């Protein structure tokens, strides 16, 4: 019975992983944002021996995951083509996040935003938060 698994072992392993993430992974102090917000993400790009800072400004489509595996997706329009980028929260190259506008949406994941163009692709600005 070498390969016998027990549910309690998984619980212990889960708490162990959570402990390691809390103790050893450095959390970045990013502002609170959610789907519908327009944000600017500054991140570092390495080209050979040089490094430079680049920014990506767009609307947050979703936030997903918890702890160290948390990610968020941003969508922007480049001309008439939609460009999406997924950023991990704990990415070492991530420098800072600025919130430009707070959006008022009813959903946590606004995938319907991909199909909208023109005036329909506007998100109302939230006054609270």
C-alpha cells in the first residue's frame, strides 16, 4: 500500500503550499482594480544587455486565480485590431500599475467586450470605489 492516498494528506499539502507562498513569495503593492477598469501597466523588457520600460494601457477584461498564480487580462485597440495581454500579478518585470478610470460593469469577466466596436465599446465610469 505504498501509493495509498488520503484526503487529509492533500489538506496538509495545501496548507503547506499556502504557508510557503505567504512566507517566501514577495507580494507587490498594486492598487485594487477589477474588470472594467482602464489601467496602465509598466513592465521591463530586456533586449540583449539593455533594459527598457514599456507600458500597456487598456481595459481589464478579467482577474483570475489566487495567491501567486493570480493573473489579469488587459485588452486594448491598436488601430482596428484588438490586442490582449495576460499579466501575472507576481511577474518580476512588472514595475507598477496605474488606474486611469474606474469602470462600472456587472460582470467579473467581460468577454462580451471583445465583440463590441465603436460607441458600444465604451464603459461607463464609476463614481464610487
